[in-house]
C-alpha cells in the first residue's frame, strides 16, 4: 500500500489478541449473531459459528460457541454439520460449510446458513468439477439463543415444483453450484420489509450445461435470495431476485462472487462482490465490484469496479469483503486493500477498514486504515506471499459504538493451520461530509 493511504488513520485499532486456536485446524468465516440473552432480554448474547478446516475447501465441521460478555470469554456448545461419507464410494464425502447467521425478530430465532457439497478425491480437476456442480444450501434455527438447533431445512424457490435438487431457475444440483453469504434483515418499506436477504453465488454454465471455467476454479454470477417467515408453517419461504449480477471473462476471470449486502437509508441495497484477475494480471486489474438495487433487491444494476473518491481504482486481491453500518448510518468496507495490482488471490494482506460513501459508491481514500498486515517474521515462513488474513467477519457493536472483527491468521501458506484473532476498532472524530452516509 502507498504511504499516503496511512497518513491520518480513520480508526483507532485496539487488538484483543487470539480468540480461538486448535492444533491441526484452521478457523474460517467465524460469523456472529447478536441476540437477546434467553434469561434476560435486556442483555446481549453473541452466538458465533466458525468453520474448522483441515485443508483448502475441506471443512470437518462447524463449531458453535456462545459469549455473554461480547467475546471476552466463550463457551463451546458443540461441533455441528460434520463431514461424513454418504455412500459406498470411498472417494466421496459430504462436506458442510457455514455461510453466515443472523437473529431475526420476526421468527424470534437465530438462523444459520449451511452449504453441503460433495468432495470427490482425485486430481484438482476432479475435485473442482465435483464441488462446482454438487452443492445445496439449507438453514437451521435456534429459538433459545444458540443452545440448541433445529434439523436442516433445505432452501429452494417457493412454488413451481422446485425442490432441494432443482433449487432455483438455472440452479440444479449436479449441474451447477449455489452458495450463500452473510445475510441481512431488510428494514425499509417495501415488498421485502422484514425479510432476510442473503447474497448467493452461482456457478455459470453454457446452454449445453458445460461449466464456464477458464481458470478451473469456477466462474460465478451473484444474486439475492429473500426469506419470508411463515409463522403458521414455522419456516421461511424463499424467492430469488429477478436478475443476476455478472461480468464477462474479459472483466473478471472467475466472475463475481461472495456478495456482501447492506441497506441504505434511502432504501437502496448495495452488493459488494469479489472479482479476480487470476492468470490475467498483466492486462486486468484486481478489484472489488459493486452493484445497486433500487427495488429492495428484486433487480440489480450493471456492476462496476469499486474506486476511491478520487476516481482511481482500489486494488484488492480476490478475497472476501464485508460491509458494515455503524450507529450513525455510516458504512464501512472491511477487506484486503492493495497498493498495486494484485495477482489473483494474493497477497491476502493488509486487511483494512475504510469508509464507503453511499452517494457516490466510492471509498474515501483518506479513511483507509490497516487493521492487520504482514509482520517481519512472516517473511521467513512462506516466501513471496506470506500470511493470510482473509475470510474474516465484522459487526458493529451498537452499545459500545465500535467495530469488532474476527480475523483468521494463517502465518504460513504452505500449511493449513492458524488461529482466530479478535480486533476492535473505534472511529476517530472526523468532520462529517454532507451527503456521505
């Protein structure tokens, strides 16, 4: 990153330190649902779900833990959604991946989203062909603030003969995958007021059903699902947006995926997306992309690259990012920010926070603040691109007016092992710019 980005940090970074570590495993995607305490609704409880990985895309289960003091101490309640062999084929396993959770006042429950997928051992092409075609999504509910969970309920389009295999228009198990991201509750007036909105990525196929896959790592478009709580049936009814957000192979070599959503005061929904310039760094920038909906997510605009407020591109390696809103209505981007053009997924540092201007849909360059980055000892560990700080999660603590992040640290890219850091940020006093919020 360039020195000018750091000149006047927007945030004060206050690291708590290690929040979780387990020998031989790597915690990823440690998301949190903030909900009322079951015995005292005036108190806040955090319920955290994290994937425990033993290798790339190979999860062994989802750990659930509970904190009644906002992350200072935790109580583990179990490992759910474990991997298992589901047939006589020794090369195949059914793996599970948690993809976000949220507390919904309508149902009075925490909902957690899970992707299950078939992992077939073999060459990289064999593995990827399987996981790009064979994924379903389901949800589980907790009505007692994370202590117990319901059985899985598969997600598919309401009506029209859809089921857990033929899930949505153009999405069929065995042909192409679908995977959700972190959900939000739609608050503004409109047809989806009170619904759960969750971004999804969908593997693209051609008219013959052949995977579009220029890098062998998949090529995706993104859409939005809406879950409406049906109290009579005790379940959510699901529909999908009318269009998907997509670009050509010449704009992003892996398409647009891992969508993050937020809602503006004027009712617009914003979708922030991961792109990639894998195998094309010489002629393609590596950036995040952004799309907007003016009708509560039913339709989405043509996507465009995320830029700074001076019009220049904000470089960012192909990695997950978050959008977070504070108590005053200001939005923040949390993700990797690079000083020059990245190379596909790398480097996965520094992890930064920055203010998003929702009127211009640009990043305030002067606000970009490094949260964590490569340390001197990491140079010896993994060579050219040591250390990985991606697959993080973030939430705004309204009561204490601060940003809390849970950040996986993988110090050696040759090993799939690491720890989960907890980092707190407080915004420094800045003069609010009219129209930016």
